[in-house]
């Protein structure tokens, strides 16, 4: 009788523990599924995989790292991390074989660690290690889980099986299918907040109207319900409200950013270009552009001068920076959305400049002229190489070959040839 009572008590305790754990996991999923889906749409990492990894790594948000550092994926500092840190014992040893404290990244919000997880996997420097994952079907969570194990993301035995078990237990694959369904099968390449009569896009993650059909600033103000004074503030200088705007002239609907968030670090000034024009071109705040390049407000750059678009201010006494070697043509910068802009604006230390040391000073390779019947696709939020290939009935490898892509990273506004 006592043994029976003891057995019942043990079973009740186990059941209670499992029930509590299930409740914790379900609560965690409800709290973070939105950011997981958003990151799948932005970066291409399946929402099911991201949530399963977060649940496993953080024990549903109850781990020490998750509670004290908002780090839900156990991402360590590495040499390029300049943010806050948190130290705890993990798997690092000193020269004598003694366990030492490891440095982990510390985030202000848990959502930042979700973004950082995507960027960790998408880092072009890790293309040889993780790049193949982004050529997998994003709804094939089993291959993704096994791919993470074979790439060495985690050293624990059965890591892939644990992820698969979590995904299937909590039916997380439904999040992947729902996300893909939104972006595959004919979704128009227009922003979701489109306004009839306005060509609204994003430059540097800032909403902007490209003027069409003899529109005026007053028309834009009326259609967007944004006061004229605010539009003037966002754009520094605008024509009179009722004057017709030039075709494709940009009118920003939001404040411009403190820095350029794309890959380009420098702009090479063309003859007659003003600081205002460059500010409008990259959606970078005019005052910050002056400050970063140590230029008095109101002054103008010289032809061929190299203007810095992001990072620390240039060193004193180094203006103007004139390009003495071959320089690339200033093509219109890509319309982009930020990837990892949760860190401070000016954290990148200035490096000494030597001719040819900056990748942007190398002329682009000359590519053959595509046939007249070539078809192009403009990347929008949520696009992945997989979803684009599905839409046009080709393979991911074909998209990569047609565009000479060296990695799977694509940016909003990027134009890809698909046929």
C-alpha cells in the first residue's frame, strides 16, 4: 500500500513538473513568436528553428543568461563585440585546464538577441559554414536542424533531435508555413502601407515618396496627412508647397537616419553635388553628415571627395579626402532595411586610410549585358532566395548564378534577375 501511494505521488510530481514546463514553453512561444516570424520574413531563418533554439538555449527564458543579459541564444562576445557583456562559466578553460568565465553578449531587450541570432548565421564571413542553410527549404525544419548540427553550431549530442522534438511537440512548423504563404504565390511588390497616388518606398529604412505625375509637396502632405512643417523638417529643404516636383524627386515621410545602414561606407562626390543632395540620396541626417566629415554646416564638398556615411568622425585634419585612384561610379544606393541597427550609431573605430584599402574604391567587375527579355525582381520585406525562386519557377542556384551572388544575404530594394 505504501509503495502504491509512493508511486502515485511520484507520478503526480512528474506530471506536475511536465505540466508546468509545458505552460512555461507555451507562454514563451506566445511572447516571442511575433519576433521569430518577423525575423524569418526579414532574414530567412525559419521561425520554428529560431523559437526551438531559444527555448532550448534559454530554458524558455528562465536561464541565467536570459534573465540577466537578455541573451536567449548563448551568443558569446567574440572579438568584434563592442556592446555590454556578461560573464559566466561555460565551456572555456585556461592553459592549466581550469574552467574560466566566458564572455557573453548582453542586450537591452530580448528581441535584440533574436536579431543578433539571425545576423550571426547570415554573417558573410560565415558563408562557408552556414550559407548552405539559406538554400534549404525554409519549411523543412528537419534539414535545418540537422544542418545546424553538422555545421558545428552546437557541440551537444542530439542537438538536432532536441530541436525537432520541440518543434513537433509545440507545432511550431505552422509558423513557417504561415510566413511563407504570405510571400509566395503572387504577392505584389508594394509596401503594405501603400497610399493610392503615391510611390512609397524605403531608403535606409526610412519611408520616402518618389514624385510621379506632376505631384506637389502639398499633395503629398494631404495624402499622407503629414503637416508641411514636418515634411520640411524631414527633408531639410523643399520646393514651395504648390510647385510641381521633378520626376522621382524624393520626399521623406520620416526623419532620416544618423548613419547609412547599407554596405557602402563612403560616397564619392560628383561634380556639382551638394551635401543636401547626398543627404537625400542616402537618407542620412544632413547635420550628422556634416559632423561625421568635420565640415562646417553650409559648406560644400569638392569633386571626387570621399565622404563618410557611417562610423566615427574622420580624423582631424584629413579633409578633404580626394580619391587618387580609380573610384566606382556612384550608383543609386540600394533601398534597404536595417539588419542589425540595435547598437549605437558611432561604434566603429576609424581606421587609417591607404589607397585601395577600402573595398568601395575597387571598380566593379564589368558584367555582360543581359538579354532584352530578361526579367527582374525587386526584393521586398520577407523575400528570401527560396521564396523568390519559388515565385518564378527556378532554383535558388539559378538565382545566385544569374546575379553572381557570393552569399545568400539579400537586401530590401535589391534588384535581382530571375530569367
